């Protein structure tokens, strides 16, 4: 790896005032320790906190160009996210990131299914400039996608071609990819 790349994680939590180490944060720390993958973690409990965190990332973080993956651990349905009973459409997310995600991969954990048709996916990619958007077609609440997320992040650090990343992910974790219905739009 020629240059260090970062993961920016934004996780929805019930209450940001209650200090708790989530499974996601623990696994990001393990990823840093075991594989040297650096991540920045933030949490939010309101749509305002979500927007504020993203605006801080986009406009105030001088290392933003080093973030390869924007990892969103947020609940929702099909083409929406839901924070504190407020629904935010995929189009609204795209407009929030308008032109700001050149070369980035936006990855959704399995707290929300990623069920986009080709037109919705292309709209998101065109508006944001993202290289890809990925996630899972199913939301299995009893089972976290963190194991597969970690494998995906690791592959993204070493490989730039998203088709090769997906092939290797399926080759090494076929059962998990099928169970969670891993998807990548590019």
C-alpha cells in the first residue's frame, strides 16, 4: 500500500450522551490494531447530528482526501435511512454529498437493506462522484455484517478495481455474501 487510506464511520446510536463502546467501534479498533487500517468514528442520534457530522467531514477535515470509504451504520429501508424516526431519502443523501465523493466508496452496514435499481444507483454515483456504493440486500437484525465489512475494507485498501474486490470477497466469504446479499453498484 503506497499511501495510507482511511475509513470514516458514522453510526446511528440511541443516545450520544450515553457513553458506550459499540460493536462497530470495537471492530474498527481491532481493524486498526490487526491490519493497520485507520478509521475515524463518529456517532449521531438525530438527523441534525448526521448532517453536522457529514458537513464537518466534508468541509473541516483536512484529511478528507485520504478517506477511501464512508461507512454508514444507520437503519432504514430500501432507498432511505432513518434516524430518530426521521426518514432521509437516498436522493437527499446524494444531494448532501453533491460532487464531494470523487473516488470514494459509500458502504452501508446491514442495519438497512440497500435495494437500489440501476437508475437510483446511477443517480447517486453521478451526483456524488462516488466510485461505488455498496451494502446488503437484506437486513438480518440478529446478525451483524461487521465480519464481511472488515473483509471488504481490507480488500479495498489493497485493490483499486471494484470488480476484483467483489470477486475476491465472494471467493473468500461466499456464504456470508450470499446470506447478507452483498451488493456493489459502480
